[in-house]
C-alpha cells in the first residue's frame, strides 16, 4: 500500500502545499516573456524587496535557467523562454565601506 493511502498529511504540510499551489504559475505561462521577466526581476531582489547582491543574482539565474532547460527536456515547454527576453541584472552598489572593516589592529586593546 502506498504511503499516501496509509496516512493523512500533517496540517502544516497540507497548508504549505495549498499555498504553493495558489502562488505558483502554470509552467506553460513561462512561454510569456512578461512572466519570465517578472521571475528574473524577482531573482534580483531579496525578500524585503531591496536589490540582491551581484553574486546572489549570478548564482540564482543559472539555477532558474537549468530548471527551464529541464522543462524543455521533459517537453513541458516548447523552447527555452530565456532567449525571448533581453534582461540584465540591475546594477548594485556592493562597495565596501572600509570604516567598518576590521584592520590588523582590530580590536583595539
């Protein structure tokens, strides 16, 4: 007997899956450039809405691309939708403020 037939899922899991189902877009909508652009813009932001660091965006976008490539491989998408969008990550100011970087004499004794 399959586990799904043997026991009920905990309430927290059911609620989480319900939330994911309501917030997720259908995979076929990823053929729309506006949806892909929206996803890429979301990857360039942190949860609080501020810009993510360059290295964070540079790490997330290839993962998103690989997911889309896998969807194409499984025939869930007809072609790679990233090729339809001309998008570059927004510039961020990741300058180091050397006033707050500890030097060799830190901490002062």
